């Protein structure tokens, strides 16, 4: 018993033996390659693209915005960066912005993430991809003419992470090169949203002296929704209406503005409590209601006393100011230059017409006794006059023919005018249409086939119709001024955020400023010629251009973008298990599938065990040489 105990005591005192046993154990464990599954970033260089467009301001079920979720996910990725990794951050909406260049400093990357702020702009990822491409794919240089090309720098793969809700279309004609894209979707499939998608003003068709406001609301959800639309003028409630919008559809309502003549219109959308509206940016729309002004009218005629008198009555002068030129002036360079400068709201061609389609002015037009020189009109209309056509019907509901009667109107001869596709016949006869109207690039062209005053075979000027003897003729001329000239008062097409807006001022100012919707003021560069351009239009709302301390012009900026308002993630039906998955992104010829933010990898322990075994071996050698015993 004493012999055995002394043996164990010697073993306890022999430290070298224990170290040798530990060394053998560590070597055996290293050969077994123990490890576990974990998450980590794979690669050396990373570019993070962060979507900050309008749709990223949507709030999901957790109450936070999508941009907040994207920033939180990006911070998680940054924490996974190792010391030998570097990354850069690019934020994008319709334009890219390098928030942080390549760095291995995680503190700088975290600070850059916090600087990313949401915008109201649409989504355009191409610019961000091209910017990332410039860092990932070095340019190629040639040593001489006809020589082979070489890379300017060594090509290294770059991991590209796209944090977005994917509310943009396919990116065509783009090569990823060294970029290895990964799409991290932000959002959910059940994100319902209601949005104001249109707000404009126009004349009341039944009462042209009054104006109306039209508001359209779209329902981006899978169920019918109810919402209230309120219309304000300079902050004062004018009217309200309740709308029921079917799933995936749009509905509109019209407000009569009555005595309202000028100011800032604002349409506010109040969804029902159960609507689950996720995006607030598109619940408000803006428009500018300019005061009525005289239309700018040009009359090209060889002489037409009834028409000239009807256009210069006291009542007609309230609607428009008429200038008169001879038909020969139409072909002069001065007229073409003046017409192309959008000087006029309405041009009346009486017994004359431009020779070519290129000479058509950028304005509404009325042709009397002639056909517009446009292919759609010329192909369908007749160049030969018909004698004694009898009017059998006319469109009394059209604003041009308001309070106009043709029952007793006689016509000696007329051209038959048939409008092109999209046009409408206004007056029909036994021989065919005598009056028609059709749209043209944002304008409208109307044509009357018969002349008011014509020339007989002997060359004498004579009346071609008895229409000027009836009350309906001056009524028609007033309708022309109100309908065509008043089109300039209708709110123009909306201005999207982030795009330059050109403003035409009545006089060239020495200096000008613009007041942004948040009240801040910016100085504007006044060009020596042409229109004034406002480039800083990132905010939604009404902008006011001021010259000499006075308001000179106003314009409104609205979202009105279905791609941004439809905040649902785009689904893709999985054929294997029937589950809903996020639609992949199309970049060039590559489909970038949605994936989780981290890549699962196996964490190995054998290197750590070998290092520990090496340490034990060195320790044993040290103890042996020092003859240390316990």
C-alpha cells in the first residue's frame, strides 16, 4: 500500500508527464477537426448599397421605417467584418451618394450608416451599380495602338450587398464583372398602402368660367378600402369626400372651386383606421392655383371681319388678347422662332396653314377652312370641297359647342375633316364631318372644314356661310378663347422630386431666389436668356420663386409614383413547395436571388488546438531545461 501511494505521489510531482499527456490530447483533438456552424461575412472587400428612396420611409409591422431596418441590418454586417476586411457604403435613390469610401475602420462605417437619411425621391439603382462597378472593375489600358489590353490594377472580387425593398425595374445592359451581388430584401408582402396619385385643376366643362380640382387615390392592397379626401386652399378647408377604392384599383373625385381664384391647393388623404396605411409621404398632394389671366392668341388671316369682331368684343378681351398677322408671315423665320418659344396659348389659322408638320407651333390650334398638316389628319380628310353640306348633328356636350346651335346654319362649300386616332368629330353633316378635334403632344388641334369668308371664282371675297349672323357664332368664339386659351391655366404635369424645374418669368430679373417647402431660401442663377432653372427640388410641396422681394412664380412637387407607393415586396411563387418568396433582382443577365443577411459557415477549432499544443510543447521544453519539479 505504501509502495502504490508513493507511485501516485511521484506522478503528481512529475509536471513534465502531465504536459506530455496534454500535448497528446490536443494533437488528437486537432486531428478530429471539431467545429460548429456559425454566421460570418465571406470575402475581403465589400460594397453596401443602401436604398433611401421614398418607399423606404414605409413603416412595417414593428413600427419602424424600412430605412431604419436596413441601417440596423447593415450595422450587424459591419460588426462581422474582420481586421483584414474593408468596406464602403453607397446610399441611393434616383442618384448615388458615396457615404463612406473603402475603409477597415468599423467606427467610421458605423458613423456613415447613421448619416444616411430618407428622401422623397424615386428609386434608380443603375447609378449606384455603375459607381460600385468603377471600384470593383478596374479600367483596362493599352500599351500602344494595336497592342493587347491590360488591367490597370489587379482584379479582385468585391462582395456587393443590396439592402432595398426592390421597388425598381430590371437593370438592362449592365455587366457585374467582379461584383458578386447579394440581395437583402427589406419589407413584407402584406404592406398595404393608399396613395394620392393625381391632383390637378381644370376648367368646368359645363361652366368654363369656373375651375375644378380632380383628386385620384390608388389602393395598393388586396381588399377594398375606404378613405376620406380633404381639399384645402391656403390652409382653409374647402371640401371633403369619401371614396371607396377596390383592391388594386384607383378612384377619383372632383371638387368645384367656385370663387377660388388663386392660392395653394393641398389634398390630404385620411385612410380608415383598419386600412393599414404604411407610407405617409403619398397621403398629401399639392397644386398651384394661378389667378386667371388673358390667353395669348395669334390670328393668322388674310381678312375676316366677322371673326375679328367676335374675338375683340369686350367680353372676349377678358379671356384673351388677340394679335393678328398675314398668312405670308407664317413661313418667315421670325414667326417660327417666336412660335417655338411657346409665346402663344392658341394660334388660329384662318384660310391658311403651315406647309409642314415641323412648322406646327407648340400651342393649341384652330384651323378654319384648312386641314392641319399632320399625317393623321391628311390621311383621313378630303382635300376636295363638297357643296352645300347640311349639318345633321353636333356634340352639344363639348365645351367648344356650349350654347352653340347649327340648326339654321347654311354652308356653301366645305372640306370633310376626319380626325386621327384619339380625336373626336364635333359637327357632322350629310357629306361627312365638318368640325373635329384631336390631341397632339399635350396640345389640341381643332379644324373647321368650311371658311367663314371665302373667295369666289372671280377672286372676290364673299361670305361662305350665314353662321356669323346667328348668336351661336360669337358664343363659339368665346368658347374657343375659354377652352383653348384657358388650357394654360390648368395645372401643368406634376414635377417629380429631385428633377430640375424650369420657370418662365415675365421679365428678366437681376437676381432671384426660391423658397423651399420647409421655408428655407436658396439663391438662383439667372441665365442671360431662356428659362430660370430650379435644381433643388428634393422636398414635396410648393416652391415659390421670388424676384425683387415679390412672388414671381410657383410650382408644386409631388411623389405620384406607383412604384414607390406600392410598398409590398414583390412575390415569386416557389414551384417546389408553393411558398411565397421574394422576387429576385434582374441585373444585366443575372438574377440576384433574395437571401439572408449572413452566410452560414463552419467554424473550425483545429487551428486553435494546434496553437495550444505548440504552447504546451514550448512550456515543457522550458521546464525541462530549468529542472523545475513540483
